C-alpha cells in the first residue's frame, strides 16, 4: 500500500484489514510516528524516487495499491510521476506481482493534447502500469468528496472565506462527485474483481456544475456571501483567491481550478457502489 497515510489510503487500510488481508505499508521517513493502525500492518521504508527501495517494498506481495500522484507541485511534477510509475512497473514485472490498483481521475473524452497537465500525467501513469504483466485496474474518480478531502476543503474555503464569491463561467463544467466511502468500496472490490487490465470511471449518481456544489454547501454555513458571475476570469487568476486562506490546501488549488474548465463526469451514470455489487464487470 503506497500512500497509506494519505486521505484515501488512511481509510482504505483499515477496510482491507477488516477483510482479513495482510497489509504492507510504506513510509519515506521511518522516524515519523505512524498512523493509528501501525501495529496491525508491516511497514517498510520506501522513497518512490528510489528504484531499489521500490523493488524491495514490492517483493513478496500479491497486489499493489498505487495511491501516489503529483498535484502540480513544481514544473517537473509530470516527469516525477512518470519516473515513480516506471519504478513500480519494473518491480511488478520483476517479482511477478499479480495485480496493481491505481486511483486516478476521470479522463474527459477529448484529444489527449487538450487534457490538463494534471490529467495527462495521470493518464500516462495508468498507461505505464497497464503495460506490465500484472492485472492493472484503474479507477478513474471525479471529485472525491468527504470531510478533509482537498476538493471539499476548497469548496468550503470558497464558501466560507471569500467575502464575495466570484463564479467564473468555466465553473459551469459538469462534475460527478463521489463520496469517499463509495470510492473506498470500489478500491476494495478492485482487489478481487475477476477481470483483466482495464479502467473504470467511478462517480456518484449526480452530475452537477462546479458552481452548484457551492449552492449545495451553502445551507451548512452561517452566512451567505454575495455571488458575482465573472465571465472573463481565467483559472490562473481565480485560483489565488481561495488559496490565500491559511487553511487552503496548496498547491492542489492550481490543478483543481484548471480542472474546473473541463467536464469531469463518467460517460454514463454508474455509482461506485453499483460497480462493487456487480463485481466490477
């Protein structure tokens, strides 16, 4: 399990343990205190940039959960993503690992040169992992919603911290949010699904514009900020406003605001829970 201390990994590991799986997690800093489930898992040191450590971490496991991706931190994040995936791919091939499960993002139905750098990088990682002999299951999730998730926190910051809500017209792009609990169930199901290498788009039952997510959050806040529709505000100008809040996640606001310009929804209305009930066929 890579990314075991992250938002998704920290919720996925306990579910796998409850299912009776033996779990090996990785850490790049063994001196740091581990998560609350540390005494129930095996933890090994692994820096994803170190091919030898990746090789040692993957040796002897039946499956790998790949929950690592860059969020626009630096100009070379896409290259770092590719190199990390290549390290894992080589280890999967060398050790004959049976399966790899990768949590990615929805890939809009457009030409590849029209994809954002963030989504293009995720697609490249998917292709690298899928090129191995292992069965590679890619779950392409849209906006992941849950308390503490990056997407939820940015929506909260825009709703609560901005005295004037600027809503650019590019926020009218549709998105298909998925609850983190549903994404976790899909990830668990992907471990045993009797399928070959392929990808699945996973999302909740509703497709809504990004701006409507602000409306849905509104009843939970104590006051209602005035809203101004701004047709000519590009993502690069809008992003720094919510990012100015000291509690706003950085640097994820950059790819998040760019992604708002593209429809992030599955081609058809299929929930993650439905995928799991059908054995992800």
